[in-house]
C-alpha cells in the first residue's frame, strides 16, 4: 500500500498588474501551478485576519504606479507581507539578480513645515534618539527624517529667534551632520502649490526613489485625522502620524513613554561651555540680504550644501551636485563631509571639543592676567 504523499504547503501571493500585462499573467499562472493561493488584496478584512506570509510581486515597469496598489498602506503595516520586483517570468522562476526585494524595512519620515515650529523639544529629542538607536542597533540607516528646504529656511529666518527655536535648530543640525536628517534640495517637487499637495508629491517621490531601501514613508504631522486630505496619503501607501503615534507604533508603548519623558537636552556643564564658546547659530540668508543678527548680535548664516540622501543611503551636497556620484561631487567642488560612520559619536566628540576649548580659554585668560600683573613667579613666557 502506497504511503499518502504529504500535501505541499501552499503559499499566498498576489501579482500587481495595473494593465493587461502578459508577463504578469504568466507569473500568476506559474505561481498557481506551483501550488500558490492567489489572495484578493482588495479585501481589507481578509488582510487583517491573515497571519501567513503573503508575497506581493510587482513588475519593474509598473513601479511608477505602485501607489495605486490596493491597500498598500495596510500591506506595508503587516509584517507577514513581503514585496519583490521582477522583469520577466524567468526572474521569478530562477531568482535572477533582477528579482529584487523591495519595501524591506524601516522608513523615511517627512516632517511638515508646521510641526517644525510647534513640536515640543522633548518630543523631537525622543524621535531623533529613536532614529539613532535603531540605526546603531542594526548597523544601517533604518529611519531617516526628511525636511523641506522651505520649512527649514522659515524656521531659521523666524524672528525673534526664541530659545525654543534655537534648541530645535541645534538638534536638527547635530543629527543632520550624523546623517539621520536630510534637508531636501530646492525644487525637489513643484513649488507654489498648496502645502498638502506638496507633501503628497514629496512623499510619492520618496516612495519611488527609496523603494529598494525603505518600507514606510510617513508624513509627520499634527494634521487632524478627520481632514479630507488624510485619505489622499493612506490610499497611496503613505502614513500620516504625529510623533507620539509614530513612536508608539514602531517603538512600542512603553519605549515611546521613555523616549518622550522629559529629559534635559544637555548637561549644565555643556550649557556653560556653549555660552563660553559663543556658539554661532546658522540660518539661510536670502540672496541680496545681509545676515540677520541674533539677539546677542551674532551674525547668522547657513551652509547651502545641505546633505541630500540618494537611494543608496549616501549623502551629498544640494548645491546642484546632489545627483552626482560621490567621486564626481568631490572632483567638482569642495564639499562638506556629510557622511559619518555610525560608530562615530558626533555628539560626544562635539561636547569634548567644546569642553577642551573652554579649558583653553580659561588657561589663556589666566596667562593674560598673570602677564598683566607682571608677576615674577609666573612660569609662562610672554611668547605664549
């Protein structure tokens, strides 16, 4: 008597075919013959109840319209859903190099212009610490924060520059230098359109550009969820969350509470050091205008080569060279170092350097005092 054969374990799949695509139909038929189960992703209830792995296959030529994939946002939020690109049936059958996993992990955040002016310092600090901790843990950029150039410029140019704005700018610059924040270049999307449409255009462009790197694109905004514009984003695979919602969703409720707990941004010694060294705040200065003075009378300026991340996680200057490879950028013009190793703790180094400068200042002042008093016991020569 023959032993009954073990039933082949069935797998779930869906092939995205926005038009009558023969190659997509061929892949679908191949998957069905291989024992796969075709899932109707338009059924959101079925997706919620599903806990088995679901493979969503997308032909490369259809990537520009991937935002039309039904329930894309819900699919991204389900960890059991995997996405992959292919060109032909052969790529799927043989797993060629053109068969590529997409929407892998992590994500890119886009801060709207309003949240930069209203965000609580502790919330911003908690968010940025989460981005850094995740990246250090996984040894790659898991999450990055994108800021529009106009939003950053408005924050820098806001007068009077409050203590709150100064702290926000300091945090943004610190994490930008470490690669966790990208200031999008001028003209990244169409200018002169309503803000919500601009956020949507930017989000969709980021989703396509970073499709092989990041899974989620999230608009960080305090936008009321009942506004008619919110479905515009969700229906295209873009999340809309405030900072607390984001941290609760991706860090967990308890960790979110720890991150958002009010903690001093800097120690008392570092605050004193910053005052002693007269830290200069930076901002964009429109062409044809002189730099605006700070309340203390310090002129303000900002670098025009804000770091821009390409799809490979490399940050370049935005002064017309953002699309060039790193070697071309370096040969074209001197650029600031915008990329730093994750093992390089820039915050600690900055704090140490400022403390050293403070000590040098104190020693210098003591030397000057001793020289002016012409003390014969001074061991330090005037040449110093």
